[in-house]
């Protein structure tokens, strides 16, 4: 396997601190088909820190290889042989990307303990879009998230998905929302919550997820008009009551995305909530920041 030690990167120093918060699942979790990750202690995450013993297993899922777009015109994955690509990505939402000795893009946060693309199709950033839809239930007074239960691991999640080749992100947000929940909403008016790298259990040294998350809060009247229907990728769809526990148990980085959306609501009240509803949001936010109880 190629050793990505020879990273020619200009990673800013603040990525070191960033890695502590963001590179947890990408080092400690993995889909069942992945080999065990090579151990990467916190201080050895950054590429610019020497780690001569680092020898992560190289893994590419058979599903990715079967979807090689150079062999299969309908395939969604890049070829394994990077010389068949017109160009490799040199930047992403994370900025200019570090590279290995062969010019292949490296994970902008640092080592993950796995080389190869794993279950991700693209070398470098794999782009997703996350539509965050909330309401306050008239019946219970609690803040709820339009959530899907993922078929792959049973976790509740924002109804997000992958950006198709050449697709506008605002279109992906509305398309995924519709495909996964049956709800039709124009996401262009949504509030931008986050755009960048996300800590996902599928991330590897060479392939990782980046997302664009937008938030819309619906009035109880508008939310009541929505007919929910779970799509193919979802086991179930529901208005999930948000408590510190349900937020923390969400898939991948969704807890961080929801926390950011709540903080924006509490700070700027962009959706014109009443004092009482704002207090519901602020209360949940406080409990989330206070610690794991709840
Ligand atoms: C999911 C998104 C998620 C992204 C990164 C995608 O597969 O659909 O909701 O944010 O992965 O974890």
C-alpha cells in the first residue's frame, strides 16, 4: 500500500484542534464490512506529525468496484486507477487538500486508520446534502425533527443523501427530502447551517464525506399538511421529538448539525417563533450543552 506519509500539505494549524472534535467516528467506528482501523492516537491524527509505523489496511468495497464509471456507464464511483480520471480534486469545502506522493487527495483532518475508498465512490470529498426540517408539536409542545430511520444501521437521521454528478445542492436537498419522506418543500429558502467536512464512520484517508445542511422550521399548520411516506433507503419516517438523548443518538454528525440549527434559532429567531417556542428551543440547547444526561 502507498504510504500517505509524504503529504505535501499546507494544513493550517487550527486543523489540529478541529480534529479532536470532528475525527472521532472516522477513527473509532466503521461499517461491518471494513477491516479494523489502524490505531491513530489524537496527537498523531495530523499528517504533518510523523507516524513511521502507520500502515493502515487498504480497503475498497466490492460495491464501489462494481460501480466503476470507467467500466460501467451507469456506475456512480470513480475508477480505482486514478490515471483514468481527468483530474483529481485539489480542493473542497475544507480548502486546499493535502496530497500523498502520487498526488491523491488526503483526508483534510488527518489519519483515519484505513486507506482505500471503503464504501465511498469518489477519491477525496464525497458530497451530501442534509435538509433539516423542524416543527413544534401543537399536541405536546415539543420541538420535533422530520427524521428517517436508516435502513443500513437503524439509526434515526436527517433525510439527507448524496449530491448527484452535476446536480445543484439546493436541488439535492429538495429531491432527497421528497424521496425519503414524501414531503415536497423548496429548500432554497432554507437557512444555511453548515457546509464542510463531516465525521462519518465510512471516512477513510482517501475518501470522506462533506455536506451542506439547510434548515427550515415549519409552523404547526404547514407541518400538518405534510403526508409522510418512507422512501426506499428509509425503514421509517416520523416527526422525532428532540430530547438531549434523541439528538445525541442521531447518525454520523447529525447531532452537531442539529445543535448548530438550534443555536441559530435561539440567537436570531429567523423563523419568527413566539417567546414560548423560543424558550423550548433554548431549553433543549442548554440541556445539550450541559452534558450527557437526559
Ligand atoms: C447522509 C447524510 C450525512 C452524510 C455524512 C450521507 O450518506 O445521507 O445525511 O450527513 O452521509 O455523514
